[in-house]
C-alpha cells in the first residue's frame, strides 16, 4: 500500500471532518464515524511504515549452504533453538531436551509456512509429557501478511487433544521426528493414531 497516498486521503478526511460542527445529532454521528476512519487509516499507515523499516532490517542465515531470509516473526528466539531447513520449510527446533523441576517437559517448536504471497504462517507445536496427562501436543497458527510483519492479523489455537489442521500434518510430523532426535527424548509420538482435522 502506498503510504503517501494514504496520508493524502487522511488529510482530506480530517479536513472534511473538521468542517462539521457537532451541535446536531446528525453532525455528531458523522464526525464520530469519520473519526473512526481516521484512526483506522492512521493505524494502517503506522503498520505499513513499521513493516517497511523491518523489511530493511530482515536478517539472513546460511542453512545447509543456502542463504535464507528469516521472517521477522521467526526472529528473536534464544540460542536454545536451532534453525533447520527441511523440505523447503524453515523450522526452529529446541537445541536440547529440557525437563521442568518436577521431571515433566514443556517445549515449543516452530515452522514457517508460506501459504501464498499474502499469507505467511508460523505454526507453533508445544510438546508436553512425563506427567499425569501423558505425551501430548498443542498447536497454534499465527498468520502474517508479509515476512517483514511482526503484527499477526489472526491467531488460532487448534485446541488440546493433539489436534491440528490436516494441511499441516507434514510439518507437525517433522517437528515430532526432529524432537525425537534430541538426547533424552524417548519415543515421543502423541499423534500416532490421532486424526487431524480441517
């Protein structure tokens, strides 16, 4: 979106809004509605400028000999995670298995999935176990319009009971397989025999 064009339109709307006196009910209503539009446009301009700044700061990493652009929403994780490129998907997998004080574990892994030019997904798979509830996963999808965005436009928790969308089965299974490679993980497979859903 052209932010200069948005700014021009914002000026026009604000000028138009200022011509209304708020002495009548109709004028107050119109002024209030125009004020809402002004807030939406200002927010859009702010997000666009923020994304533009992020775009210039996007980082790259060499993974398996390839230079990969790291989406803004996959940045900022600690050294407890390792980037992996598996079948063209970018994963953040725990570098080491870690238990909580009570002997249970609760660790996360992430995968970036480009669904189309305007839909970029960060799928989070939370892996839990060694407690009274047994091995299980929770999944959540966060959706972004651009790789430089750090503002999600939608977040969806897929709930408990090892549920996830069928279209992400490959990524969920890959995360579980990679997690099982860590020292200390013992045959973690909560989705064996579990049907996913669309």
